[in-house]
């Protein structure tokens, strides 16, 4: 049996000890979200983007039952290339640790582990949410409930457009998860710049996001997450007509093939990739790189704010 403990990469351990900016990164995008061999190249590019923007990347995953915050390149390569890597949500962490599994952390698991490690900013592509037909299936991502009780800022491009965006925003409100648009008052839809829903709050700089995080900590009233919605520029989004046509076809195939539960999202994302001849994959990569850059700048601003704060 393995101890359920966290190991830290040397660079991340040093950064956390010295109060340097650190950005958490998920590993499901490496093992399940992108096709091989692009997944490993993109994973390295994401980490380099964080470094270029002034922070230390901490990709989180599980190696032989041990949680690692700050995977090294060999560990990253392992999760990107071997078969049988388990997709880990929060509920799976202890089970996988006890059985010595290799695992890739979802948004929910990455958020929980990052917060436990003292990392306050996390970059991902799109948030999970309420699935279509959830009124009948009760299918809702664990991302939402985890963010309601985890003090972390998640930079994302909204929720995946294959989900029920309106219902997801309603659930985020009910759960008390704050949502702020980055230089926008419209909620993005992952592949699409605008998912069709207004936002109450907007910020214009990483420093403003850092100020929000500081105010949350100072008031100590709410300890939940902050969702920073960072839309793609209009010229970089997936063509909306192509998106809508592909989504409609994909949903019809879902019903035909009887795909349900956690298999829905990877099924639809894979269909998007093939049906758009790789266009959706290119958009996906642009999303995560832009979010990694913004998250690093937020982490740097938050670290600078802590350094200059009066004792």
C-alpha cells in the first residue's frame, strides 16, 4: 500500500518555499485531452508559456500511486505516452494512490491538490459543467462542486460548448463560485468567443484579479473558487457555423451510440477533432496557451502584491 502524500518537483518546492509565483496545470489534457504525439509537445509548450510569463509551472499528476506537484519531463512523458493512465477526479485520488496507479488529474482534482499544496492559480482550457439532458441524467461535472469549496483562481475559456452553458452558470451561482470576465462582460464558450450569456463582473488586468484574490483572503467570508473567463479573440475562435453543425451532428451520434456519463465529453471532443479536420484541436491549443499566459501573469501579480503588503 502507498501513503497518500504529495511529492513536489524541486523547482516547484523551491518556488513555494520562496513565495514565487506558481501556476497549477492539469494532466488530463496530456493523457486524455489531446492526441499523441501532439499531447506531449503541447504539454511542454504550456509549461514554457508559464515560465515565459514569469511563473513556475506545476503540472499535477499521479505516478505509481504518488501525487506529484510539478511533474518532471520523464513523468510528463510517461503520462503522455503509456496506455492505461486513469482519469482522476477528487473522489478517485485515494483509491488510485492505494492501488499504485498512474493517473491524470481533472480540473476538480487539480484544483483540490493545488490548493492543498498552497498554489492559488490554475490554468486550464474549459471547465466541466452541467451536461445537456441533466434534468433526466443528473450528469454534472465534479468541477463545479469542488470549486465551491476550494480557494483557487481558475483561468479558463468558459465551459465546453458541448455542455449546457446556461445551466452551468446557474449552478455556479447557486454554489457561490464567483465568475469574472477578463476584459469582457460576456461568458465565453470554449471554442467560441461568446456563449450568449452576460456576466456581472469584468476585470482588465492581472493586477485586478490579484486584488480580488487578496480581498477574498482578507475578508475571510468565502473560501470558494474564482473563475476567470478568458475568451479567445473573435478572429481565433472556431467558425461558429462549423461549430454549430458539428455539435448537432455529434449530439445525434451520441444518442445513436448510447454514450453516457463521463464518456460523453471525450467522445464529443474527439468527434469535433475529426469532423473539423483538426481545426478544433488548433483552437483548443490556442485556448490553453492563452490561459497559461494569463494565469502566470495573475500569479506573478499576486506574488508581487504579497511582497509589497505591509507586515
